[in-house]
């Protein structure tokens, strides 16, 4: 059973996936996250309504920021925030501001990613950017060059969103064509969410679709890919695979403190606004565990890797040593403790 199949088995409701928060009956709603969602939609509404009055560069900056922030809110919802009711949480992010991926597809994929024993595994981790040596040997020279480019910040920002969309379609289309009912439902709901956004943007605000994609959807996904650019590295020890980026207040807000990624993987059910306090308490412990895999901010990451690849695309040891067993997956699932 793969990590994705393990997550699929939880969809019946018999078992809560690892990484979901469990809010108590006494405190069923996290109001800071609700307020954040309201602020995101208000900002989105104002930016799109007054888009014609804004210079393109300001629309690009603000539109990308708001769309990326909405993606960070989706990440919170995946982890069981901000209420005890999963369907209500899902409704909170129903409008698909970045257009490209069904929420439920993202939810299954991301929770599968949280089986830490399989982190970075090209075949097990849905969010891995590595390839196996066997696949590398089969790739053409242009495809290999593309993977090297993807391992630079410039490549990840400029062509990363397009590659992510093509990779998603390659994974989903065969199942849709086979008549997979669950995926058809996922994409049907996604189409409604996209339709709602385009009804507002095009029908009511009079904004061209191409302009919305260029100033909201594409840069929003690019910023998200900047966050994930160095989140994980292939290392034999699981604890050393996940980064800590001590970003400033603007980028930390944009990513809802998910830049403190090693802490997020250690405590995936903790709400975004509680992470800084937890980090101050656990900083030395986390840095000791991940052996100092840390950056001082995203300016440092860009300076180091704007045009310089961060590492080779081929996973360095997966065939030799990295075998994830079902027992390990069960232990990873049981290891989650609610915040």
C-alpha cells in the first residue's frame, strides 16, 4: 500500500489521517484563521474590482501575494483548521483563486506527503522533485536540462507553475478517463470553485482571463513554489530532511509560518499563529535534530540559488537504502498527537 492509498483509506471517516488537528468541543473555532480568511477575500475583492485603476506591477505584486496567501490558507484547512467540521473548513476555501488544482486532490496528496519516512522519495512522496536513477537514464537531454533548471529559483518561479499543472494533468487524466468516480467528483467541485472565481473576476469585475492568470494565479503559485524550493533535502536520516527558514514578518505571514517547516512536520496539527511561540521554545532542539539545515530568509535562498541549481535532480540513495514499509507508515500515522 502506497502513502496515497493509506490516505485514501481514511476518506471513509473510520480513521483520521496523520497531520489533522483535533479541535476540542470547548474551542471548536480558531477565530484568527477565520479573520484571516475574511481579510483574504476582502483584499481579493478590492484588487479585482479596482484592477483597472492599478498599475500592472502593483496588481502583480498584490495579486500574487493574496493568491499565495489563499493557498497557505488551504494548507491550514488540509490540516484540520479552523473548525472541528471538515466540510465547513472546505467550504471556507471553496473558491479556487489559483485555478489549477482541486482542493481534495491537494488534501490527499499533502497528507500523504506527511508520512515522514517517505519524505523526498521520488515514488512515495507526492511532493518530491527528485527522480530515480532509472528514470534519469531514460530521459532525453532537453528533459534533463529542464530538471536542472527547475532546481534553480529562477526556473522554479518562471516555469514551475506550468510544469506543476502538466504534472497534475498527467497524473489525473488517466484516472478520469477510466471513469474514477471520486476524481470526477473532485474535479466537478473544483470546476464550480473556478467558475465562482471567474464569474466574479470576468463577469462582474470585467477583468480579462489572461490578465487574471498573469497577475493572480500564476504568480501566486510561483510564490508557493518559492516556499517549497528548499523545504526538503534527500538525507538518510529522516529528521535531517526538513528545513527551517527564519523569514521576516512579511514572508512568514505569506506562508503562514510554514517556512518553519521542520516544526510543522514535527507538530502538523498546530495552527499557524501558534507556530512562532512553539518555535522559540523548540528552536535549539529542532536545529540539533535537522543538523542545522537552516536559512536566514528567502533573500538568502534567492542569492544562493537564483541561477545556481541547489543539487542534482537524481535522488542520491533511494534504490539502495530507502524502503518504506507498511509498518513504518502505520507508526507514522500513530505518531501524530493533537496540539
